[in-house]
């Protein structure tokens, strides 16, 4: 099972100081930003997406979904995307 990588801690760079981005635990790499962007496109801008402890929690539309593997998250995202396409009449 592939788990999702997560940054730990609550440290952030001091205001006005240059800090190497790789030292900031909440910095997402290009692949992680792309995944988050795709999740936002499918789940909606008003949805809360939390990445923590190797999992993802998506809160929105009166639901609270939790995914503990990339495969599980991708499967649910695909189902949701198909459902939205059917609603819009694009499929």
C-alpha cells in the first residue's frame, strides 16, 4: 500500500527572512502541488483538504471522507469526476 507523504510540525519561516524552501515542512513539491490542484478541480474549491499522518481527509458537502492510500484516493476521485461529468451532461 502506497501512503501519502506528509510534512510534520508547525514551523514556518520568519517574516522577512529568506529560508530555503526545502527546510520548510509545509512546502509541496511540483508533483504534490499538481495532485492537490487535481483534487481541488474534482472535489471543489469550497472543500477542505487535509493531508496528515500519511492520509488525506476531504471535508465538504456534509461529508467527511478519509483516504489512507493513493489508490483509494485516486479511485474515489475518478468516481466523483465521472459523476460530475454525468451531471453536467458532458459524458
